C-alpha cells in the first residue's frame, strides 16, 4: 500500500491514510499491533481482526462475519509490533495492512472524518 493512498469521506473528498487516525483506542491505551486469525467451526470461514489491544478479540466475544455464530472458533494471534505509539514508518501498523493492496473501496462504506480545529 502506498503512503498516498486515499479513502473518501461522505463529500467524496480524499482522506489520506496517514491523516485517517484511529478513533476507537486512545494512544495511551494502545498495547501494540496484533492480528487475530479466526476459523469459524460452524461455517469454516477464515478471517483476521487487527487490534491495538492484545486481548480485545477472543473466541467468546467474536462473531463470525459470514454466519453470525459466536464463540466456536480456532483462534490464532500474531504480534506485529509491541510499540505503544503509532509509527508512521513501520510496515507493522494496521493502516499498512488494511485495506489489502489492490482492494476496491465498496460503495456501502461510511467514512467519518474528524473536523480539524480552526484555532
């Protein structure tokens, strides 16, 4: 993925990846970069979830995006980084891995952009 890759907000204005900051986990809560791999024991779907928290995603609190079942997964985890602060130059950051290079932005996307302070 290139640094200049863009996503688009609701006004169809580009949002550069490096400016599209995470909003769910504050940097002081970050534990690193983790990828959790799941194999659903109900339908067989393989899927990955990325997180800045080591134990946020577990088999007992994850739902299969294909069949909707909960709790019946083979669960793997890989630590991509133990850095507690975002490193814009690291290939281990989530924004370097998602979206996968060559992915197409889908029309049902909802992109929420934060307004910059004009102070």
